[in-house]
C-alpha cells in the first residue's frame, strides 16, 4: 500500500507545544501568533466557537478543533462550570506555505468519536495531562503531534477535503501520481508519465487532476519542487545541489522557476528567511 503521508511528513514536519490543560471559563480569546496554528481538544463541556462576531460552532460533545494556520478565535463557555480543554500551538515546518498546512481548510472541527483509531492516543494524552510525571511536557507535545497525523488520515479516508492536495491523495488513482512526484521530484515528469503512474489516459488524468487538486499537474509539480527548494535553502544547501535535488538541472532553471513561484530569487529568499 502506498503511504501517502510518509514523504510529506519527512520533508515538512509538524510540531506541537502544549500551552494549556484544564478548565476555561467564560470568554477566552486567542489572537493570531505567527507562524503558529493551534489544536484544541475539548474533553467536556459546552463551547461556543466564534470567529470575530460570527458564531462558527456550538460544540456539545468531546471534539477537536484544528487551526492549521494562524487565525484569531474565541471560546465562550459557562462562567461557572466552563469546559475542559487541552490546547497546543501547532507549527508546520515552513509556516503557512507548508504544503500540508496549505492543503487544509482554515479550521477542522471534528467530534472525537469520529476518530476511533485515535482513542488510545487521546486517552494517553488526557492521562498525561492530569499527571505530574517527569517529561510531561515532551510527552504531551509528541502525543498532540500523533493526533494531528490521525486527523490527516481521517480527512483523507473520509474524503472530507473536496479540492486540493489532500483530495488528490484521497483519490484512488491520482494518489499514485502525486506520491510519485513527492518521492522523486528530480525526475523529468511529463504528463504522459504521470498519467501512466495513475493508470489513466493523458486527457482523463489532466482533467481529473485539475478538478480534484485545483491546479494542473505541472503547476502542482512546480509548487512541490519550489517548496522543497525553500526547505533546502533554509538548510544551507548550495543552489547547484538544490537544482539537481528538485529536478531543475541548472541554477538558472531553478532561479527562473523560483522567481515565477515566489517573486524572489533563491538568494533573495534565503536572505529574507535568515533575517526572520
């Protein structure tokens, strides 16, 4: 079976930092904190979730809320009883441009009962939150990261993301071409080769890919390659090495594609990234 997440997570990791375990009462606002998203586990209690003045959800059962990108939100609970929360900052490597973060909806709201495969992890997380064990913070952070992977699995298995990379990875045939691009960005992928990977005709593949992923196979491949190039630039690789790693062959070809995608040259982008 093709592991649709392995290459993604090996190149673009996700990390979590737990910042709250316990009851929240009344109104609690969480502002934008670049470059962090947030994951909230609501273990019990009734919660009204607001985005600005708009009521987004009324949560009455144990649920999770994932904000993959920075977004202000507010929780309103009973002033006396409150609701039981576990909260973590979430950091997708590369920030909001991370292909996983970019592929997710602005918010994912999911009852915990919808992810039964995560039950043991959630129980371990809740038990650890109530403990005073050595390494508690590190354990909570790692368990939150496992929960995020379970959420990604669930979104793909239930095909809850209609358009984008995760929708493509949920498609029985497209997933094979997408994983092939992820695993071998240096290969000279043509539309014919990708269609062959998917087991589809050239025309059917191109149309289905565009309708499902929201962009052409060529545009997707370029975005994936440039995302990898940005990662390698942060790691200090030379432009010559990066060009070979991501399938552009020469520094000049990489620079042209990089500027077309980001508006900056690789050297300019690296300077800006180092200054942050």
